[in-house]
C-alpha cells in the first residue's frame, strides 16, 4: 500500500497525479490518498470575511488558528470543494474513488487540545476556543474494507475528537499515524517544490537523499510548514515507514517521478 | 431498511432526529439517511455573490439553475457543511455515521441533461450550461457493505454523470430510485410542515392518509417543491415502496412520530 499526500497549493497538477494513480492501480498497487486544501480554504475564508489567522507556537511551529466558524469554512473547502473535485477527477481517470473526511466512521480520532499557546509580539498568549487536536487513532478496518472492494479512499481533515467534536488537525502528523495503523511502507508527499531544499526558494539546492536517522538535523533547513513535514516524517518512520518521497506535484508524472527518485528520498 | 429523508430547512430538529435514529438502530433497524441543505446553500450562495436562481419548467415544476460555480457552492453547502455537521451530530448520539455524496464510489449515477427549458415571462428559454441530471443507477453494494459493517450511511447530492461530471440532481427522485435498488419498504420524509396539507400554509388541513394510487390527484394541492415530492413518491411506489411517511421534522421524536402516523401516511 502506498500513501500519497497531496499538498493544498494551487499549482499542483491534479490531472497528472490522477493519471499516475490509475497507472499504479492497474499494476496492482493499493493507494490511499490524503490531500490538503489550504489555498482554497484561505480564499473562501477571505470571501466570507473570516480570513485565516496563523499562530506560532512557543517552539516556533506555525499553524492555523481554528475557531468554530473556521471549522465551517474548513469543511466547505476541504471536504466540500477540494475532496469532491478530486474524486470527480479520479473518476474521470477510471479510478473508483471514495472521498471521506476524518470524522466519517471515526476515521481519524484524537484528543482536542483544551488550550493552545501562541507567541504574539514576544509574549505567550493562551487560546481556549481552538478547535484543534492531534490524531491518535485510525479506523484502519474501514480503509481496508473499501480497498478490498475496489475503491480508492481519498481522505482529508478534519478529524473527530474523543468527545465527538470536529477538530482541525495536522495532516502531516495524521498521515504519520496512518502509516503505523495501515503498515504502510512507502509514502509520497507532493507539493510545490522539487523536494527538500537546503536553501529556501532555491530549487537547485535540492537534497536528493536523507537518512531517516538524520531527519532531525534537517529541521534547520525547514521553513514554515516544512517544519511540520519533518516532524510528521519522523513520526512515520518511528511507526514503521521504510521510505518517504518528497517531490514536485506541479510536473507531469509527479507520482512516478517521486518513486524514481526525482525529488528527495528519505529512508 | 428504513430510508429517512431530511429536508434542508433551518427549523429541522436534527438533534431529535439523531436521537430517534439511535433508538431505531438499537432496536435492530437498518437506516439510510439522505439530507437536503437548500437554506444553507442559499445563504452561502448569497455570501459569495452568486445567489441561487430558480427556473420553472414548461410543466410548472420549479428547480434550481445550476452552472459550474453553483456546483462548487452546492458542494460546500451539502457535502462540506451540512453533511459533516450531521455526521458529527450522529456520532454525538452514538451512531457511527459515514457521510457520502452521490459521486463517491459512483453512489448516484445518472444522465446529465444536455439542455433544460425554462419558462421566463411566458416564453420558453433553452439553457445549455446546466449541470443537472436525473439519477438512474445506485451503487447499492457499497451501501450494503457499509451497513453490514455497522455504519450508518448519510447521503446527499450531487450525483455523477455517465461522463463523470458532477451534476445536481433532484433528491426526491434519487431517493425513489434508491428505494428500488435497495428494496426499501418504508421511507420517511421530514420537512417543515406536519405532512401533506390540503391548503398551503394551513397546518389544520393535514391529510392523514393517502392511497398510493391516488397520489396523482394530490399534485393539485402540492405547492412549489411539494410537486417534486409527489412525483418522487409516485416513482418510489412504482419501484416497490410499501409505505411513505411525510411528517414534521421540527418537533421532538420526529421519526417515531412519523412512523406512528403523526403526519401523512401514503400506502
């Protein structure tokens, strides 16, 4: 089973990804997809006069501030618009896709964070209305049932809390937990860059291979959301992953390119 | 198996519906839910400066004019917001719900209407960019797999066309086709009225029972979208339905009330 995570950027070539997925499925591979939708989420949030706010944790990791209204917008963007348009595209490529969010059948379950800390102008502020949490449990039998019956699961946040509330959750962490639950050995992460870059913005500084034990030292190169990818990757390897491929989602044959080492291979 | 269709009005008592569903499931009933989201769809459409437009067919049936942008809004409202908030509520009541749209796993498949006719100021206008169609085929094995594994399916439009496009579709018709495909004998329709009314707006004019063979004569009492309900009901009986319950979705125990004859029973 291969887990493919598709970033939420607008330049991602979804048609090319769907085409590669069809090729892999025809070869007998089992695929699980997880996607983002951050760009479209931000656009809808702005249109609805509730622009996305970012908070920075005391350890320097940025994340989205999510109140109840943000969850509504999150649902519209991730589950409504992006998930279903991706399912439609996969169907057009002959892949019988089923789109599910983490709350359906308690697919992604976790604890809601009662409080979140944010660094604002050098001070630490406590936020208590945050609807976020960390995925701890995967309903892997549900994914297995779907795959056994010929469907390709297309998954996205939000998740569901132990108290049955919808919570926003970090995709990179959730995919790490999925690796463990589904005994996934290969995971592909597609985004708007050729892979891990030593110098932010300089595509020539692509790192071709990283040893999984040396991931920590790469946190220094990681900018913004890349930090979360490194943390998620570390968790995925702890849970049994054999190889992770970070590669360009904007090009032709992005999935095949990733598997053939066109981006960064961590193993 | 009981099919419950929940209208898209804002006064529908979703908590009471979820509570009744939990009671029925605990008694061993199998439940499939289908819901609307018209009020929230219209609100989002207005917020996004793309207000919902209604067209009237030459035979006098009103429906929503759906272009590609309307499909995006439709996805946000039906699949994103309303479906997932209902799944969350069911989970809170102890029902392991899974929300799916008609495009997931080709659950609701049909033909896109290449042209739609609209009556405007006495003239018939041809509309060619309409993304609408009629459901003809149900993926009933998928619904069976979910139910057999302890999940309660929560379904909503849109559907998928034979050419793999997302199409808006009439819920009342689609539920009729589901009745045939799943051999459903009982169907409950919950909306913001006590049942079929002889006089529009007069809740005292409730019709307690209708013989299925006399449904046609009730088209004269049906106003606006109620016409579609009568047409959908006719199709459901043609496909094997034994009893249909039209009842109030705003009250306590709306599902139990419907089954006990508190609204209109058609049989």
